[in-house]
C-alpha cells in the first residue's frame, strides 16, 4: 500500500465492518466528491461482528424508548430492507414470535409489546397459545408476541454491495493493514498501519472489537472498555428442520443482561440455535481454545469485569456450564421448542460481541459515540448495529455536520 499525499483524504475511517462501510457510503451521498478511505486490518471487510452473527434484521423491539439504539434500529431496518431490495441482496421479512412460557413472562411480554409500539414498530400483536401454534406449531408458550417487521438477511452480501458502491463513488478501501499509530497533525491525522501510512482531515473510529484501543491511540481516555463475550450456536440437522419455521425468541429476563438462546432460520438455508454468552479469552476468540494473552490480561485486570461477575454470578456460571454441555444447551432450547433433542443438534458457528463495560460493572446499553473537533469515535455498537448500520452511518454524518 502506498502512502497517500498529505491530507489527501477528507475522511479516514478505521474499521471495515458494516458500520464503517455504511458510514463511508453515507458520507459519499451527503458530501459528493469527498475523499473517503476505509482502513481494515483483515484481508476482507466485515470479517468479525458484521458476519459472525445470526443474520437477523432487528426492528427495535427491546430498546428503551427515546434511546439512540431504539431510534436507529427502527430507522435502520427500514433502510436496510430498502437497500437490500434495491441492490438485490438476499433478505426476507419473515416476522418472528416472542414466546412467553409462563404467566410472569406473559406480563413482561405485554410490557415489551408496549415498548415496541412506543418505538414505532408496526403490526405488533399478542397471540394466544392457539394462534402461536398456527405460526410455529412446535413452539411452547402460554402466549406470544408477533413482530412482523423482523426478518433475515445476508450481511456478507450487504458488505460486498457497500464495498462496490463506495468504490464506484471514488472511495478507497484498504485491507490487510492494522492501525498501530495515530498522530494528530495540523489540519488532520496521520494513521500509520502495518502496511503503510494514510493521512486525512477527519478521523472516524468504527473499529468494533478494538474501538477502545483505537480511541486510546487517538488520545482518548475513556473509562469504558470493550469486554468480549462469545456467543456460540448450534444448527438444527436437516431431519429437525421442520421444528422451526422462522424466528422464535424468548421474552427477555430483566435479571439477565443478554437476550438468551433463540431459533433463527438462515437466509441461505438451515436454522441456528443460540447464542449463549460466555467471556471470550480473545477479542476474536470464536472457540474456547482461542486465547490472546494481551486481550485476556486486559480483560482480567479490568475492575468492571469482576464487579459484573459479582452482580451476575449464577448467570455467568450457568452460561459457562451451558457452553461445555450440549445437554444443558438443549435444555435451554427446549423451553421454547420442547420437541428439540440433543441428536437434532450439530455444531454451528460463533460470534464475539464487542460489549462496552464501565468500571462499575454496568454494561453500556445504548450506542455510544464521542465527538471531537476533527474525530468521532463509535465506542459501543453491538447488536443491532448490523441492522442499524446505514442509520448509524447517517447519524454520524449529521454529528459531523
């Protein structure tokens, strides 16, 4: 990679995942002629969170009304569906059901549907047990919520399409170069990577699993830290494919900081079951045996982690045991679909969630951006950031002005 001329770029974006690509795309639409370069450390874009997920289009059911996450989810799914339709990216708005398995969950389901309505979701409807069985014959529940706007998509295809659009408009995507130094200079930034150097006037940090480190390279001193949580999936074997038609989700437990296992039909066939949520020993640790000593040391010495574990000891231990035991994983799945058996399951993929955590042990729930005079850092954008990526990109453009 050759070094660009001094300040030859208007915008340097660190991170070639969906949020980084969508931001570049939105900048080009809003600022025709702007010189945009995306820096990605992997050999291809979208190599981590963007494509290591279940491929769901999330519409904003779960998030606090008025939050940035709620607003951008609702805007984002509409824009993502339109984008996929226009560019012929595989997707399907198939809807999902959120299943309450007892009276306590039914009460929380009512509140959840009210929250979704407040966020602007359309077509939400509470289902009786009999109505649920019409949609998902093998799902078990006393009631359910129908969320018709949700769907599934090929996020790898979205990445490829965004790449093409960016390049067609004159943008540059440089892969295989990890940013190792950021230096603020008069009128802009120097970004030194493992394969060369790039200069630009405005820096945008969309580095996902490494966003806190990139921010630190740029001189930021935020208290929050990315703590990686691995989500592991099983897949249904073809003989059990008929047990799930589309998407079956649980009612979230307010005592549990993550959503819980669920069933997702994939856009190119098959059904995934999961994920759980266990501490990853590497920021890109997709297997239990994946260990990065730097990542692990940084995680284990962060006081927020230990406060988090003290707050959720039974959850943390239960998720770890579930990670080690297919039988326990199957038991969690049977709460939603009782006919599932261990022999129906085969190993699936895994993803790592870049979860921002505070020193208090609290998880940062909303999308979190920091704006500086000539920089912007996206420091928390886990799920549903893939769905909302185009809306997040538009929001970043508005923040920049």
